[in-house]
C-alpha cells in the first residue's frame, strides 16, 4: 500500500509538474499578447516572441522623473532604446496606470486621475480586440475573430524607422507619412523636425524644420539616393516603389542579421546605427546631414557650399561659374543667404537687336557637386545629346544632367541646394551666355566644347551598359 501511495503521489507530482510546465509554456507564448478584458500594469511588460522588443511603461533618461509613457524598446539592452511612444504628447504621472482596452476595443491608458488616454482610434474596432507585439517591433491591434488588423504603430511612427516599416507619400493629396523628432533627448513630445518622402513626387527623402526644408537625399535612381554622400552597406537595403494609384512607398530590408534603426534626433539629424547579433551596444553607421554644407540651400541659389580643408571643417560659399553675389556687401560679410545671379544674361532672353551682337548660349560642365533641387524629368529624352538640345531650345532652362537609371533632368528655376560632392559620376551642364564661356580658363572652355561630343557618347554608353 505504501508503495502504491508513493506511486500515486509520484504520478500526481508528474501530472502537476506537467501541468505547470504546460501553463508556463502557454504563458510564455502569450507574453507578446494582450486580449480584451486584460490590462498591462505599470511594471509589467509584453515581450515579442523572438525576445527582441518589449512593450511597457517607461520614463526617458534625462526627462521629468515623474512623467510616464507607454512605449516599445529593445529587450535586454543595458540602455533603454525606445522605438515608439504611444502617448508622446500626453505624459502621465505616477506608476498606477495600466494599458487596457476601452469598451469599443480601442487601446487606452487608464489611470486614477482624469479620462483615459486613447492610443488608438479605430472606427472598425468591435469591442473584442487583441494586442500583439510582433517580431518586427510592430504593435498590432487585431480583431479577436479573423485577426483583421485594426491599427498598427508602423502607420503611426514617432521618431524611429525600422526594417519592415513603410514611409508613404500620397501624391494625389500631397501628404506623406512622417517621422517626427522628440522635443529633447528627455522629452518624447513632438519636436521641430520631421522626415518623409517628398509629397510632390520627386522621389526624394526630406528632413523639414517646421515647413522649411532642412536636408534632402537627392532622387532615387532605382538603387540609391543620388544626393547621399556616404555609401555604407546599410543604404543598400532601401527600395522606393511608385504605383499607379499615385502613391510612393519607401521600405528597408536588413541585408544581414544585424538590427538597424534610423532615428530622427531632436537637432534634426538622421542617425543610423546597427546592433550586431551577439552584442548589446549600438554601432553608429552614419548621420545625415553629414556636414554643414548639407544643410538645405546653405548658400542660397546659384551658389555652392565648400567645406574648408583645414582642421576647422567650416563652410564657405562660392558663386557658380558665370554668376555673382546678389548682395556683394552681405556676401563679403559672410551672409550668403541671398545667393547669386547671372553676370551676363542669356542670349535667348535678349531682344532681337541685342541678340545680333551676342554669342550663342552654351554649356559648361561642372563636376564634384550634388545635383540641385527642383529638377524636371524629361521623359522624351533617352540620351544625353537630346537632353542638351531640350535645355538649349528652352530659354527658361538653366542646366541639365543626364543620369544613368534616371535619364534627362532639366532645371528651369534658380539652382538651389548645391554643395561639394565626393562622387564624380554626376555632371551638371550649366547654361551660360556665350561671352561667359569665352572668359573661362582654357580647360573649362575645352570642357564646354566637348560636352556636345565625348561626354554625351560616354553617358549613352554607360546608360546602355556598354
């Protein structure tokens, strides 16, 4: 009997242990999910099943010590690295709050004081929702039946862009999905800067300070953004996809096992860093703007920003060839915002009598610069020679460039946002009055003569893959 009793106890113990392990396993699997009727209290967290991301309440380092936020950060790192904040503009005080579901199924922060703070506002919520923290770091509000996505934070970002996210531009309504910087390093409220695709459809990424451009990437050519002066491997995970419905979509896919994040900082810089598997510290990749010259239109129109070659690393401005400062005294004093204007008007803009005495307009090739903003893509031109003819026949055209994988770009506005560029693959052909071309040094003049022949054929060969 004693043996039998011991056997029964042993079986019971095994059953209890099995039940406990099964329950623990279920809890482990459910650790990334919250269902209607449940709450996540301050001090509790959800952890993605791949143990990369964590959702809970936090206080930013260096911020108001009593302010609490709901957010998502990387799990298990020594320093808190936040990727999303649910109540960035509405901090809560104390640690008695909880993340839960409203009666209609939307996500809210409930506390003892005041009305609940709504995190989501889906009109399709049914009052029977689930919340799940995904492998990607995305947070999904789903219906309990059918797993229909009602809301996801990837569509409501704060300051961070992660692999798997999409930045979109609705060209029909001139609206873009934006990242918005924190106000300060310790305050996640919306700051001055935003980042997104150009809603005008130029195929560029912009950083804006309020409504004013602060930095731009240059056009997407199918592989890279041509105005980005750095070429780390992390840039090659991007893809920009236009569709027939008037929408552009920018995505990023990790090219290896590293974790990448793109963060718009309070001072208006895009910081890119990666976390190699097996480590717990972020390695900086690059930051944009990478120099003072990359601040948007630093030198005004028709001028280029040049970095000092000495240790100071300062910036100075120079008028493009054939141009002079608009305000000479201000320019000499270091106020370059007025930019530059032509020294000699183009022949095509003169009256008939003046044209008889003027030499033909032409082009000079300018290397070592990024391409200016506000270009227009000429679909009808498939080779460099026709691109030159299009610009020469249009008096309002100020310059052109023929770029592999993009084609013919022409400018019919003052040339804005130009600075030194280490890549020499892009050549800007600047339209000048004939008298200006003859005043150029011999080397520049010969470049102008050859632009109609040798560079054109070289560009065509490159475009055709020859």
